[in-house]
């Protein structure tokens, strides 16, 4: 990790839909090392603490918030408080690319710190050396999956979704699919989320080269989810864990 020409993904939190004991909910760092671009992708509880292990919060180029559920956005409040009282904030506001409804939930009193921009289905933005494109998934409030391209590599992030949406919506050529797999197949239909089987199937159909499953419910065994996803994907699958990093 960390050399020019490489896009990296670092897991800051991967529990769904709440943080388990000592854990953190959804959050990731995506970095283009050629352009020096750093994006905080979802900000679930516990992820601001972990983010500070890997980067200076004042060096963030953008924050992406996939939807308004607290397990994906609540830690933005931590950044705002730290910027105001701890970090000696002397920079332009950080661009926040958020699904509709997120700002209303966590965006209050962030003037000078956050530059809120609402993005929607089918929209795209450029942040430094990264191209980001958004698609709506099969989830309760408007939820946006993200395709991130930089340093000649492509990452696809499902955000939260039920099985009514497919990773293939993010296009072809995904070097790594970061897909939610909240539980195993015996729980299918109990919530608007994917099982590991469904995550593996949609990643295979999308032609993704690698699969990392995430958003595991804290009481579901990690190895059961990983093995079920690998069986459906037909190739190696990693189970996200805090601090784990991937080079694309
Ligand atoms: Zn979630």
C-alpha cells in the first residue's frame, strides 16, 4: 500500500447495521496515491476513531455518505467537533457528497468545515484523481452505490442493498467489489440486505476480479459469511475487518 500508481482501500469499520462490541460500523478510506487523493467512504460509528490511525482528517479531499442510516453517517459529527476544537482547522471545507436526506440528519452546524453537496442516482463527480459515479440500490431510504476509478483501477461499493439490485449496475471491469453481505442465506428475506450467497452471485455476474464482503451483522459468524460468499463467487473472497487494506 501507499505507492504511486496504486489505488488502496482501507477498512475503518464493517459491522452492519450497528457496531458490535469493540467494533465499528461501515466506513472505508479510498486513496489514489498517484494524485494524493483521500476519500472517506461512509462514516459509521467508530470509523472516525479508526480513520485517525491512517490519515490526518484535515487532509481529506471528500467524504461520501451513501445514505441516511446512522450506521453509515453518524461519525461525521465527530469530525466536525474535532475540527472545531482539536484539529486547528485551517483549510477549505471538506466536500461531502451525500445521498438525499443525509444532511438533514447529520449536517447541522458545520459551516466552514463541511461543504454539503447532494448527489443522486446516475450522477458523477471528480475528486482530485478519483472519478466517482453513483447508482441507487435496493434499500429503504435513497441509498447510493459508488464506482470509484483512479490510478488505472476500479472499485465498486454496494453500500447497503437488498437482492433487487445488482453490482453489474456499476459497470464492467471492477478490480475489487466491496459488497454488503449482512448475513447467511438462512436469513434471506428478513431485511433489505444481501446474504453472502447473494453477494457472491452478484459479484460473479458483474465479472468482478476480487470480492470483499462487509456489513456483517455482529452476531453472524465471519467465516460462515466468507465461505458462503466464496462458494457463490467461485473464487477467493475476503471478509472485511477493521484495519485491513487492499491494493488494487
Ligand atoms: Zn447499514
